[in-house]
C-alpha cells in the first residue's frame, strides 16, 4: 500500500501555538504582546532541521537531547545543525526558545526520528489478537525486498487513536525476511529464527496494553507521519457499536483506509480466532488490500518468524 497519509516530515511538534489571526498590541504602550509561532518544521537530513517562524525572532536557547548548543540565530527561517547525526530509526529531542523583537518568548520541542533512506516494501503477514501467557499477541511483518526497517511505524490504529505506536529498530532485512513484534509481553527469546534463506527477527513491542480484541486494526507506516505501507482491519461482524466496527478506533482506521483505497470491502472476520488460531496472509498471494488476502489458521498452526503455510480452519 503506497498512499501518502500525511506530509512526510520526521519531527513531531510537541508545543502549541496561538490561534492564527492578527497580532495583539497593548493599546497604551504600543507593544506586541503575542508570542512568536512556528509555521513549519522538518528535518532536512539526519544532522539538521529547518524551522520557520511567523515573525523575526532570535533563538536564544537551543538544546539537543538536553545538551545546550552554543550559538544564537536571528531571522524567520533557520537551518539548525545538531551536535551529532541521528542514527536512522533513533530518536532525539530538539528544544528551542525563540524571542521576538518585543521580548515575547515561546518554547517549542520536537521529537526527531532519524530518517531511513532504504525503507523496503512490506506487508502485515500474521496476527494474533486473543493472546494468553502461552500465546501472546504478536504481529508479523513480511518484507518484500532488501532494505532496513529502522523508523518504520507499527500502530494499532491511526496515530492519533492508537493505544501504542512502535518505531521499528535498525534491522537490515532481505526479501522474505520477517520481523515478529511481541506486542504486550516480552518474548522468551530474541534469537533470530532461520528457515532456509529467510530470517525471523524478534522484537519487543513494549506495550502495556493488548491489541483491540477481536475488533481492531493494525497499520504499518513507512516512517513517522509517512505513508501507509499496509493495513489490516478485522471484526467479528457481530457488534452494533461504531457502525459495526465495535469501537471508534477501529472505525476511524477503517474509514481512513477505505477513503484512500487502502482497504476494500468488509473487514477480515475474526469470529473464529482464538489464542491458538490466528489471522494469516495467504502464502504467495498478491496484496489486494482486502479480506481475501487472509485466512484463519488451524489451532497451533501459526508460523510466526517462519514462512506461512496454508492450514485453514474448517470450522469443525
């Protein structure tokens, strides 16, 4: 799936700005009383960031990951160099205090994620949604070409709705390698699973909540604020809540994907899923962005970390 979900910027703005409009002045003193506001922001590469303000300001305090940068800058458009290069998929915080000519100041912070210029095509390959201690919630990503997973985003819904968002680590992958994310439990082992030419890498999701039960959605994004690479919507089909999707998080994700052509038709039916019967992608089938791409496995026939087999549950 290759639809642009949002403007591809690698910085998440963490500070609010005043509502747009004319600037505020003291009628008696003739003094500008409104603090300056960031108009635009983006990482140019992994060692500098571009900032644009709505008026001329002086950057009087700049911190990168808690370390003060020993320079000031004046103007409206800034190219701020970091004290080091951010590794692809790694994170850092840039904080800036801007002061305008009237002495008004504002403090803005940005969460930066190192850009990955070698993002491979990938799909959601297998999903466990009724986890237990013995069979925890897991999500498997299948890579379709060589590349690096650093900075790719996995979320159980749209970014603004998700219970948890995982930034994938710096892992070099080859075509048909997999990453298995243990969503809310630590894996017993993180040793790479090797099956023929493919490798299954084990990653901890670090979540303190499970997936959305049997009504949910999982999205895979190329990077923070990047394009949707793949998505999966699943429901039991038995709920009257949220237009039949069971909860607002699932509905919001489904409607978004439907509106951009990233999902077609009904969700995957999860009514037969159990702790040992999981949702799996049909091996070797093309990605049609629909429920036709998936099946429910027989009990104990999941293949996390290994190429999918075809062992569908027949309902008996």
